[in-house]
């Protein structure tokens, strides 16, 4: 059974309902010129009104006309499409809620006139205002634009078409007002389904963006360390030529017997040896790491250790070829371990870090040992989030390393600690 509405009242509700869509759409879509929006309204508002007279699917017209009229030529604007569809869905929700409230206070008997429709439209307007307020308060527009994609637009279009079809069927079989609560529950279930699909798509998209960002960061790191490696090679060549020059001068002054000059040469030689010793970052072993991203990471961390006055010894005698775990996990694993080792060593009295890479046919071994302050904590405690060997336990701690280990069953990690030394041994088993 349907609530019978007077013709004039029905025309009023149909007109205001169409107007509500444009009010909602223009409220949440702030892009585009006012001129184009006014043209859109004055052309398609009467067209939508006339379409509503002849078909129950007229709501498709304002949605897709808004998209086609406001989008730029030869471009696909998913945000505009999502906003147009969402505006109609908001209009639907406000209409269903207002109708549900009205049915609790009226009967199906008699013909409902202007007074009934005005009350229903006022309630719908208040609900619509509240929904728009919540939309802005929770910055849903920013979230929608941030996750602007074809998947989101497709999910919203699906929900819109399902809602439109159910509404049309309910009106066609004269059951809309009688089963409006059931229709609302059905739409809630559909909305939950769409949200679950959206959440899954959002997580995948976020992971994709994070991977792309990591890739960009690694590419930038590689370019930087390539330049750093070239500078170090130039430094090694200069060091070789410089020592040969000092040796020639020493021999020349020895032959002439100029003791003062010999004394100056010895002083310069002593000073330069100390300088070159401080700048020696063991780059000669880095060439054995064939993966450019891992090599870039190691070079950068050696440079950081040198800048922080940490005596860092690096050794890699055998070539490191294929890494048996995902390279991003390897970079994160080694990066966290080196960051913790360098910072803990910097806060200790010895300021020492030793790094060793080794690979054979069965496994890749990474061993990192650092001096540390006397922290009276067992290794098990260091596994907890927010706990590390550094002062005040600042830093990532070792819980993140355990997280990566759990994701990769071919990783074996062992920690050892005494009063002034902490070491981590990572075995990456070949698959």
C-alpha cells in the first residue's frame, strides 16, 4: 500500500527533491566556475523534472549530466563523478529517513496534501543539513579526493544504481511506504558491503603508493650514493697521488740534507694520514654488493657514521648477488639495524660499529656489532616496541626487525648482548 499524495503536493515534492540534489552537489563540489554551474542548473533542472514525470530512472540524468557538463574535455575526472553520485546518495538517505519518520506519525488512509509534504520536506532538509555538516566536519571531501580512483567511483555508482533499482521496484509494486524500513535495512547492508570493498581497495592502493614512494626514495638514494662513490674513488686516486708526491719530496730533501724541510714534510704526512684515515669509509668493499639499493644504503650509513664520529669498520669479502628476500624488506631490515647500531655507538664511550656481509650458495649473512651504554636489560625486553639499547630507549627498537622476520620464514635473526657490546646476526636462507 502507498501513501496517496495530492497531485500538487506530489509536484512540489518532486521539484524540491530535485532541488535538494543540486544544493547538495554544489555544496560539496567546490571546483568549476559558478557560470558553468548555473548553466548546468538552469538547463538540467527542468529536464530532470520532466523526466521524473515519465520514468522512475530520471535521477540518472542530473548525476551524469553534472559529470559530463563540468568535466574537462578528453579527461576522466573520477572525483567529479564520485561527488555527483555521492550527492544523489545523500539525497536518497535524507529522503528515506524523513519518510521513515513520517510513517510513524501518519496513517495510509486519505489523500495527503501540501501540509504533509511540507513537513516531510522540512524534516528532509534538516537531515540533509546535518549530513552536509558531518561531511565537512569529518573532512570526507578531502578523503574522497585523496582516494580518488576508478574503483571508488565504480563502487559509488554500484550503490547508486542498486538504490535506484530497489526504489523503482518498490514504487512499481506499490510497496515503498509499506516496506520502507526493510528497504532502508537492505540499503544499509549494501552500504556496508561497499565500505568493505572500498576498505580493501584502499589498503591495496595505500600499499601500492608506499611501494612507489619507497622506490622513488631508493632511486634518489642510489643517485646520491653513486655520486658519493665517485667522489670516494676520486679521493682514493688523489690520496694515492698525494702520498707519492710526499714520498718524492721526502727523498729529495733527504738527499739535500734539509732537516727543517724534512720536519715539515713529516708533520704534513702525519696530519694527512690522520685526515685520510678519518675519511676512509671502506668503500673498496661496497663494490662487492651488486644490488644497487642495498649498496646505496650501506654507503649512506657508512657516511652517516663517519659524520657522527663513529668508528665504523665494514667488511664484505665475497660478492653479494641475489638477495633471497624482497628487497624492500631487506632494505628496511638492514636500515633499522644500522640506524640503531650507529646511534647506540654514538652514545657509548667507544663509538665503534663493525659490519660484515658474507654470501655463499646456501645463505647470506649480515653481522652488525656496536658498542653501547651499559643498559641492564635482557634481550627479550629489547624485543618490545619502543625499547632499544640507546639512552632513554629512543628509536625504533628491535620489534620492527622481528615483524619483518615473521613475514619471511627464510630469515633467522639472533641477538647477543653484554654490558658494553650488542650484536645482531641475520641469516637470509637461499630459497
